[in-house]
């Protein structure tokens, strides 16, 4: 396995090429342990990583525990095969991956797996805004998508796993041929279909209305389509917006 390191101020990017297994994991751990002083942001680039075993996962977990005390850690450009290993082992990590013309649909797909916590909202919004910029979304469209994403993620963070904790996966697909953006949220929390919630009565004076319920209502208003299903133990909510 080849390990490449790039330091930019307090940010360190480690790019791996080849196989992260029992024989190569100790070398990576040694590199990490000698490189984290004064680092506040650690990024692993898995664009050329072909394989990961439990030994590799243990090294990543150890690195994440260290970074939790001094900053944050993310993994990007994860292949579908490696991503599946993370999923089946329940590996909780901020996961950013790119797939092209993959199983999630035609176009440019990105995936972020992150803890369902309101403290992670800034990272979620940065992920969405980067995609909107790449897609060339108009300012009004971008604002509407940002509004909907914030409302849905915060709802998951507050209610999906309460009083415990869990992860949420956000999958973004830009279909340039159709001129459409889709944002899909997945969590394994309590089954809940927000579309079944009754819309607020806007004819009632503001002072007399019940608090709550505006988030999903606004989401339905600004998106072209909102779809919910519960499948394989997951809440799956998909937002669609014409670009």
C-alpha cells in the first residue's frame, strides 16, 4: 500500500493506494501517530483504495478517537465496495464518497454519512452547498434546497434516535440530462413518515396557531417532489428539485 500525506496549515490529507489490510495497517497507524500534532482536520482520501479489512477499520477508529479531542476527521472518495464494508460493520464515521452512474441513479452522486446531531449541521450544509455550486444552481433554487435540507436533517437529529444516537446518510444525485437534483436522507431510527403530518392551518391568526409542523410544510412547498418509504429497516426520504 502507498501512503501519501499533504499538510496545509492545520489540515492533513492522507491518500491511500492499494490494500489496507493486516499487513499494511501497522504502517498506516505509525504514519498517523507521527503526523497528528497540531492537526485540527484529518482527511483520508480513498479514491485509490481497493480493499479494507477489520485491521484497517481499527486504525481508522483509533484515528477518529484522537481527532475527536482536537478537531474532526472525514473520509472521502470511498468506493461502493469499501463503503459497503463500513455499512455492514456499523462503522460510524463522517463519510464522503463520490459515485458516477452507480446504483443510486444516473449522473453525479455524492454521499455523506454523518452522526445525526445538530452539531453536524454545518458540515451537512457545506456538503450540500458544494454540490449546488458544482451543479450551477440558481440562487433561489439553492436557497430552497438549503432550507429543505436543514429542516429534514434537524428533524432526524432531534427525533430519529432519541434519546440515543445514530447516523444519517445523505445521498445527493445531480442528473444533468434531466436537469434535476435529488437529495435522499436515510436513517435507521424510529419509523416515521413526516408526510403524514397534517399541514398547518394558515387561515388561523399567527398568535393562535400551534407551534411546530412548519418545517415539513415548507419543505413540501419549496421542493418539486417529496417521497417517503420505509425499507430494509430504514426511513428513506427523497427530495427532488428541478435545477
